């Protein structure tokens, strides 16, 4: 049911943009399940990528621009919970990044600039208590 809802949401979100997007299977698993899909616009430019686990659950997704990661990207644990979030410009990590434990509590957070960790990063245990801080 979650998978059906996700596909329905993606379909509505992507087709309501005014620019019809075409879904292209980039990779598949041996069982026929899609491993990676690209959504391309009328100019044949990939504007979104979605990667899947072999069981069909979404593994990672985000925007694309000029064949590079762009905007917000999210990765997921096999059960569908968010594993991490981050932002990209021209394929390079930038801005806030957050990584979560499997129980949903924050594991670490910090900032990227030009693909490198910068500033103060915070680390947490599975119960949500801060365990460490590091400066980059």
C-alpha cells in the first residue's frame, strides 16, 4: 500500500508541474524490479532520480540538473524511514545534512560547503542524547 501511495504521489507531483515527465528505467534487478528510475522532461533532461531496494522500497531520491544531483536528496532505510537528508548544487554537497538512526532519532547533523564538512557537527546516540561535537 505504501508503495502504491508513493507512486501515486510521485505521478501527481511530477505531472502537475506543467511539463510532462517521462519515466525511464535506468537499472533493474535480476528479479525485474527497477533499481533506478529517471524522470526526464521534454528536452530529454533528467530532472529527478529515484533509486530502489530490490524489494521495491525507495532507497534514495532527489532532483537532478545537468546530469548532476541538485536540490534536496533523501535516503531511506529498507522499512521506509528516512536515513538521511542533504542538499546538492551542481552535484556537490552543500548546506545542512542530517543522518538518522534506524529508530528515527537524529544520529548527526552539520553543514557542507563545496562538498566538505564545515563548522560544528553534532553527534547523538540512539536515545537522542548528544555524544560528541566536532569542528571542521
